[in-house]
């Protein structure tokens, strides 16, 4: 049996391409001049199809996965990153380190919010769960939008384990960030913290909500009772 290769996967992706879907995705992921996804290219394939392909090709060697991560096609990068999450889940500690190393070496290609959100908790977060997490603080302080989003979204794993300190510390670092995608990500992680420990979230909010970007605050308090939400939005806490 011939071993599967990244070239075969690219061929399959091209066979699934849909120009109408691609046009929709170009708008949805803000690929115009000056937008966060400027220049990204789409074949027009939906995520369930990509997940199915990833499962079929999950035995690809990491060298082939690396080639896919470098692809100009958004869907090829997504499949590659999903493959990495599947490999990581089943791997031993030695192989997990290899997957983690490839992931952290490839952040320049993890360059849209969907690519970050599908993978960061499942690779970065899981790998760092019992390890030093200083790399996330370095990423949070970088000038790179996607590294900053990886830093905060990776903490979702810690939140699931009722470990909130890193989420709150990185949220504080990103509090004055100018980008809407960071506002949404931080607000989301604060909301997830509150879903598990409302007192912890509210303690953070009461310290910072006056200075929070509005979008960040709205995401953070989305699940609050209406009266409590209005108190925060009107500055009456």
C-alpha cells in the first residue's frame, strides 16, 4: 500500500473546492487590504469535511504536516493543524514534545482566529498544563496578533482544570490591546472562567471593567443576569 502524502491531501482538497463557498469565506475571514486576514487564500471547504480528511490522513509524518502548515491555502493549514491535535491526543510524551515543537515553530502560519481557536488549547494548553507557562507570557507581550491570541486561548485548557491564574494574568497584559480579536478572545476566556468560578471572574472585572474595551466587557458578562450586565455596562458596580 502506498503511503499517504501531503501532495495527495492537497489534491483531495482541490477536488472538494467550491468557488462559491470560497468567496463567502474570503469575506467572512476579512482578507481584504489592511484586514487581519489580508491575502489569505481559500479553496471553499467547510470544517466538517476538513475534519474528516484530517482523520484519514492523521498518520502523515510530521515532515508532511509541516509542508501543509506552510501552504498558502487556508484549508490546508487547517487540516494540518487538526492532524496535529489528533496526533497530540494519542501520542506519548516524546511524540507530544515533537508536535508541540512543530506547533510553536509554525506560529507565523497559524494566522487566523479559527486556526488558533481549534488548536491552541489542544496543543499549547495541554502540553503546558504540567509545565512552565512562561512562553505564553512572552507571546502575550509580542506585537504579533496571532501569538497574543494563542497565548490567551491556550489558557482555556487551564480553565477547564479550574486553574485561573494564568488566564487572569494574561488578560491583564492584554487589557489595553487595540485589536477587536483580542478583545473578543479575552472576554471569552473571562466568561469561561466565570462559568466555573463566578467570584473569580467578578473580582477581576471589578478591578478592571472601567478600563476594559467595550467588546471585551460584553463578551465577559454575556451570561450574567440582565440586571447585573446593565450594572457593569453603565458603570454602576
